[in-house]
């Protein structure tokens, strides 16, 4: 188990400006509860006394993510995060992109001995870590065991899409960072399912809708192949197309209901 180096206390380190991410997942409810989907929401923590409810008494907090090795925080580090980054867990729940955009991203603190320290999520790796933390808090709110199957399949769907579009673009750092941030995106999708299951439970057969979506992805792959000058040789092009089609076929098997179909479309539209 490895501690994530980004959250280690920084001594007067500068941090990078963050990019403003998208706020919503098109095709599913936005951060603001829609009138047709009204539900009871939790009260926003208003004071440090409220935030203290999220403090830990453990010497070390371990966070198990699907994309990285175990992330570990000391009690002091974790409680400092709770006190200074309430967007990670406050309610009503907002998307990880919105929470990150709303966050101060870094704080400078002074400990009891007068030593100054900085906790920062301002870098690309810091943003990855922020999304993992966001998922950790929301997972406890959603129910860890209750949505194990949904959570796992959402991870598979989002990771498959990320891998597919990463391969189409011949890789890049964006796709590498997405694997960590999917932790937050998937948990936010679980949140919507847990609150609005009736909204996603459509009585009609999704076979045709899914067929059009899968065909659209394969058509995109074929169209991109026509303008792909990185792979020239005919057999290599055919092999590349076959490998990409295989990922789409796997996605086809993963999408088994209306919820997964909507989430796949939304995730693709928002991020690729």
C-alpha cells in the first residue's frame, strides 16, 4: 500500500492553475435537482463543528481506489482535508467537476509549532487525488455494499470508453488522468441512481437504442481510420480497427439497461 505523494504536506510549494471542467453530464440530471425529480436533500455543513463529524480517530486512513494503489493519509492530514475542503462531502451533492471548480484547491496552514504547510490539489495529479477523495466520501453516503454491482459496472463502462477514445487518439496524458477521475464520475452516477432509480427505470426495450449507439461508435472508428495517417499499411489499419471494434463489443455487453446506456452516452458526450 502506497501513500499518494501529492497530499503530503508541502512547504511553500507553488501549485498550478486548474482547468475549469464541465459541470454536467448531459442526458442525466444536472447538479440542481430538477422539479420532476424532487427528493429530500441533506443540510449543508455550516460550521467546523459540523465538519468535525467527518473527522477520523484512526491513525491512518486508507482509501482503496480502482485506478491506483491504496491511498493513505495520516489522521492529521485527513482531518485537515475535511476542515478545509468541505466541497468533497457537503450536501446537496454536486458533480466532482463542480466540487473541484468550487474548491479553493490549496490551503496554507500553520501547525501548533508555528510551521507552515500547504495542502494542494492544484496540479493534474492533485486533481486526480481530489476525485478519489470525492468518491470516498460519496461512496459512504451512497452505501458501499448496496451498490457494489452498479459501481463496478460503471467503472468498466467509463474505463472502456476512456480506453477506446485514448486508443483512437494514440494516447495522451488526458486519458491517463481520466482513469483516476472516473472514480468520482462513477460514484456521482451511483448517487443519481440511488436517488432517482424510478427516473431511469424505463419500461421499454432499449435494444434498438443501444444498437444505434454501438453502431455509431463503430462508424466513428471507421471514419477516423480514413483520415488516420499514423497507421498507413492496410493490414495494420485492419488490425487496429478490429481491436477497437472489440472494445465496442465489450461495451455492448456491459450496457444491460437504460441507466447504463444513458450513463455511457453522457460520459462520452461530456468527456470525448
